[in-house]
C-alpha cells in the first residue's frame, strides 16, 4: 500500500488523527488501549528536531539556528527532555511555519519519516505496540510533535492513530498559532482522558509508555504504566511505584554517558558540517 493511501484526512482543529479503517484493529478487549510517547520512547531522539532539519533543507531558516537545534538534539539523546530546549524548538517552529501550506506539511511528514525517522524506531518499542495490536487493543501515539507528522508515524507503524500538537490553519496556511495547548506534560493526560471518553476506553485497563518524568501525569492515569528508556527521575519514580522498566538503548546508559560526553563536541561539529553540506 502506498504512503498516499495510508495518509488520513486531518482536521486542522483537532489534536487527534485516526488511521484509516483498513489499518485500525477490529474487535479485541473492550475499552483497552495503549498510549506511546514518541521521542526516546518509540524512536531514538526528538522527532521535532527532524522536522526542523527538513525545514532547514527547504531554506526555512539559517545555518546558525540549525546548529543550535543539532546541539539540543544531542543533549536530548544524552540527558533526556529539557523544557527550555523543547519550548525553544516549538516556538521557533511556529514562527517559521507562518504562511506554510498545510498540504506541504503533510508531504513533509512523509519525507521526514522515510529519510530520518524510520531508521530510528526502537525495535523493542515497535514490538510492544504490535503485541498490543495482535491482542486487539487500539494503540495511539501521544506526542508534542505536530499532529501531521505524528499521524504519519502512526500510519507507517500500522497503529490506530495519533494525538499531537495542532497548529492553527486558516485558508490552508499556518498562522503561527496553536489550537489548544502544546501537547506535553499534563496536557497529554488531558488529551488521553478526552480520547478515552470519546472512544469508550477504560483507562484502568489501558497501558502507557514513556521515557520522561514529564509524562508522569499521563502514566499515572492508566492502569498499566511502563517506563521505556527512562530518564533518571522517571526511573526512580518507576522503581518506587513498582512500574515495569524497559531499556532498549545499547548497553547500560551509565557506562556510555561518559563516552558520549567526551565525544559530544565532535558530534556537534559533525552535525554542523552536515547542515552546511545541505546548504551547499
């Protein structure tokens, strides 16, 4: 099936995107579902960084700004979420999105997945999602990434749908404003509660997966919270509350962090050069 056939119709005013009826699981345990964060949970690194990188390729912003994003991406991979970095990327993306056609972002989402995200999906996380699907449960992504991009990831993985951040669209073009909240932290829990009410889900029989301490509000409203590749605060919280912990990263994080820090400058330099080659 082609990517075009998998692309759902998107309502720019909604944070929820469902996959096609053909892709949605049928039957199974009533009221059960699984909710997966995306960044560092379903995939390695930050999806929004790759969206920004693709926008850079399209000359949407400067090399200096792109290099700043590269540094934020490296810090995210090494240390987990940092709200200052997340808000900076969000605000910059909204500013640069002004006047961009909604249809162009739908196409951009397909390109970003094929070129940058597909190879970064954690096989273990994908296997967990597929296991839920085989058991007849619906599986949703819940992410701060633009809903257009989140929907592509969900469709390509054969999931039920996605909850993502919504940019305001007027006459087919982005205005640079949000519809509702940036889907992060407590906002994720609110969105999932709303979806559960709409879809007839029983959250006490649902699963939640995330890497970030910031997603504890979401993990706390489901009956089966799971920490995947957790940051140190979520790892401690998960242990204190006897939540399962899965770590799909190569080796022990503590053993590799020093090496990553030592080579960090070289990685940033490499990313800078990579952006420079795109500009050339």
